[in-house]
C-alpha cells in the first residue's frame, strides 16, 4: 500500500501522527533494524524486521549495510523517532520521522522524507550521489546538512518550518525544482549547483531553482557556486530574498553543449535578490560589473558578469566575444605582456648595458 497525501493536508496529518506518538508512550519505544528478508520491500511486512510485530510509532529505525535487500517501501502510517540509512538504499513511499533522518550516500528516494516538530533534520553524508527526487516534500524545521564527499541532488520542496540548509566542505548540493529553505550556508570547499536537471527532467522544463526565504544566502571564501548554462532546459536560479553574501566565492560556469553555446549577447540570471543593498562581497576574480569569466569546460566561451543595481537586483552573465587579452584570475590565464620590435630593441640594449657594467665591476 502506497500512502500519498494532498499538500494542503500535510500539516494536519503530521500533527495527527505526532499526537499518536504521545498516546503511544515512550515505554514501548524500540530499536528496529531492517533485515530485508521478508520477500517484499514493504515496511509493513513484519518479516523485514528484527523487532517482533515490526516498528511502530515512537520507534527508531536502522537500515543497515548488511541487509540483502535495500529496496524499502515506506507504507506505514507511523511517526518514528529517527531513521538511519546505510549506503545503497532506495526508498519509496512516505516516511514520517520526527527528529533525524541520517542518510549515507549513495541513496535514492521517490517518496517523502518528512521530519516533523522539534529539531527534525536531514543529514546527508558519505561518498556518492544522493538522489531525492519526485518528492512531495522534506519537512525539516531543524536543518538539512550535506557533508563529506556526498553529492545531494534534491528535487523537493521544504515546506514546514523551511529549515536551514548547510553544504559542507567537499560536498555538493544540486537544487532540483522549487527547493525552498530558510537560510543557506555553503562552507569553504562546498559547492552549490543551480540549474542542474534532476533525473527524469523533461526537455524545456525549468530546473535547478532554490529559494532562500527568511535568512541570508552565505557563501564562505573558498566555496563555489556552479551554474549549468543549458540549452536543453530552462535554467533555474538561486533566489536570495533576504541577503546574499559572496565573500570571494568561486563562480564556475559549465556549458552544457560546448558545440552549441549561447549566442553573443545572450543573458542568464544566476541569482535574484530583493534589494541591491542586501548584496555583500563579489566572486573571486570578478571584482565588478563587466568582469569577464571563461566557461570552465569550454575554452573560448566568455561571459561578462553584472552584479545589478537598485532597480535590477540580479547577478547575471552575458555571453561576449572572446577578449584579445584574457584577464587574470579564475576568468582566464594571467595576462603576459607582448613586446613589439621597438620594445625588444630597447630590452636588448638595456641588458647589454647591464652586462657591460657587471664586467667592469669584476675587472676592478
């Protein structure tokens, strides 16, 4: 049985499930470990668990690496205390978790991972891809953290509490469609990817958008904002509604199809923010509007950046012709002066004079 709920009823259902937790009482709480030996993927199949009768409201769930089957259909109308997933699981259905959902990459989900009241949070770590797609929502008022070498690709809406999201050192977060969080922090060595299509995205659809609703979007020095300049999809953007701090972060532009890049003069929006006064800092090597940056995977494809003005609070890039002298820094190789014939003659005379003076000193 696969449980689905209309979006407008989610809050009421969550409250009802949490009320069941109180009625159930903590005395019956148990640690239930998935054995995956029941012959089906259903959590309601008691043969898939090591606890008698299977898990119930208030229990803690463990999905270990040792289970022979890592396909799980969350078909129980229960509110669990927490759930821990080892690497390699594929989750479907609707999973209700009050406090913490701990996910080790790789992992995929086509159901709803929901954290209810209190400090509900989702932690993603390990090494590999975590694909959370086709979800109704991730309801995590505590926080969402991506750490380690994990690459989390989230195609979901964080609706209840709209908790903060943190992208840690060495990790990547790709926003799918309509991801919404309260604050965004990208640590040094972390990467936020916007406009990347999730698995199964339809050509022409809008992909890769993330909205920061109540707090700031903050990039630490040494962090990266990666933007996919796509010709197949309608590229999304980062919506920083209450502050954008760049702090010298790196901007990386990836051209989806280097053989068919943007036409000269084509403009793209990377970040939108509500007020120009809310912008602080600039990208590394791009100190001002008009600075040039080269696509990381397409030599010769150049863009000019604009940090916006009060009437146009957007960070945008516009495709431009290749400059005669590439700028230094992340936008291109350092400029090396080229001397003409007259300059070479002058340099030769200067060196000859210096050599003569050195010989006279040695002869004394």
